[in-house]
C-alpha cells in the first residue's frame, strides 16, 4: 500500500493565486510461483495494482476571495485505475548448449473517472474505458562450448501500455506555454522489440554487450489543437505517432589483483518519433524522440577486502552533451538550455562496510569536483558535493 500527494500554491503577478494538487492511494498485490518440470523451469503468477485518486484546483482573487472551484485538479477527481496481469514463463534447457525462454502476459486495464472538466465551458463529465492485451516473447541462449566462457543470446518480445489517468484526464500546464487538456478515447500503445548480444566470463576478465531495437505503434503524443486557453497553447493526447529507439549497452571488468578490480560500462541510445513540431502543424514530421537520453559511460576501480568486509569504489561518470532535440524540447526553455543540455563529468567515492551479517553501513561522497550540471530534461541543476550516509539492517 502506498500513498502519494502533491500540492502547489502559485501566486501570479497580478496577485491572483491558485491552489491545486492530488492524492493517490495505491493498493498492490503480487504472487509468483516456480516449478521445475524435467528440463523446463516454469514461473507463473499474477499481479494487481489499483489507484484511488482525488484532486482539486481552487482559484483565488487578489483579495483572497474564491474566484472559481474547479471540478478537478491536474487529473480527474474521484477516479480509479485498475491494472491486472497474468504471466507465464518457461525456460527450456533443450540441450546442454541451448536454452529457450518462452513467455506470455495477459493484461487488463480499466479507468473510471467521475469528475473531468471541460477547460472552456467548465462542464463536468465522466470518462470510463478498459483495455486488454496478450503479449509474448521468445529468447534463445547458446553456449558454443558447454560450460565455456561464452554465451550468445537473441530475443524478440511484444509490449503493451494502456492509456493512464494522466493521458486521459490531465488538465494542467504541460511544457513552456502549453496547457494539456483531457483526451478521452485513446487507444493503447504497442511495441515490438528485439535484441542480440553476448556475455563472456573468464577467470579475470568479463565482458558483455547487447544491441536493442524497439518499434512503437499508436504511440500517445501531445498534439496541438490550434486553440488558445488562458493565453496558453492547447495540446491534447492522440495516438498519432510511430517511434523507434535503438542502442547499445556494454560492460567490461578486470580483476587486476586479489582485492582490486577495474570496470567500465556505458550506453548509447538513438531514436525518432513522429510528432507535430508546432501548434499550427497539420502533419507529423520525424524528429528525435522527446528527452532523448544522452550517451554515457562510467569507469571505476573497486577495492574489496574480505576482513574487514569492506568495499570501496572510486568512479568517474561522464554524460555527453545532448543537442538532438525535438521541437518540443527546443520550446521547453524552462527545462532545457538553448542548444541542448551540456555534458558533464563527475568523480564519486562510495563505500559499503558489512559490519555483521545483515548490517551494512554505506558512505558516499558524490561530485567530488563540485561540478555544475543538469540531468537532461530535469529542469533543475544537481547538488554540488554531496555526502550521503545510510545504514541498512536485514533480518
């Protein structure tokens, strides 16, 4: 069970103000079973998550009197969202060198929002819809030599995302100068992914790398309506896009000596989507996906002692500049600097001391060089030097 609440109090330049926010209460249940059946290992189960949402938005005049009480806040008021799934996975050891993984998942999602407000007429209506889907996947793993250091793998899988309450009922500022309005009647997004790669595990050296590609259909994107509401450009969600994301991930490690190891890992991602570049556009164009993750890599040295049970990591983390921007990224000057987000490099020191079984003391000193930087699309600069201490106790 989880509860989350967000509240905002804004005072405008003319001294008018508004208060808006929401509360979400989520109940979740997950159960999983495992069974070995000859050469096949079965894993199956079910999960359920239910959101109960309330939201509000009250406008005040400059003298503090109430100007308007809206029927909803950032999302619909008096709303529920249910997500249920059944899943099955079978790992078949076909031969000593070949393993086959087959999996499937059935998903049912339902949204029921009682109080959704028209941003122009302020009429109140309800939105209710449900969706279901079956997605499958298959993965092949091959070892050229039985119990050898190499493992080759490839796989293909389907994915499904139903519209959520924010997609269907959001009434709030989206990005700089935009107001997003409710979008009932959306369809689910569907995806098809494939990947291929290898793993190598030697006595001192280990390496792994993978290439992946994902194609999206009926992708939900913000679409300009050409209308203006309260001085803001109106956008709404539609299933108007296709998309593609592809990239490479890698990791290398080397045991230089008994307590010392060196490692590096990183990722590079590219992708495009169809979108409307401006509020007056009537046709989609192909451009970089919104908030495209920049390339990044990490290099570290780890010293791990047996007695005392202490592990210390010194890491250099680098994130490249991101200047591949969509039209919405370019217009979102509150979060992304003109021309893109600059790259940065940080130096970090982290340690874990296992005081006793189940008791771990962790210390981290991040950004030792006090670098000024911003995670792409976040809208805020990260802290300078940062000391973090934590103690975890597991029974």
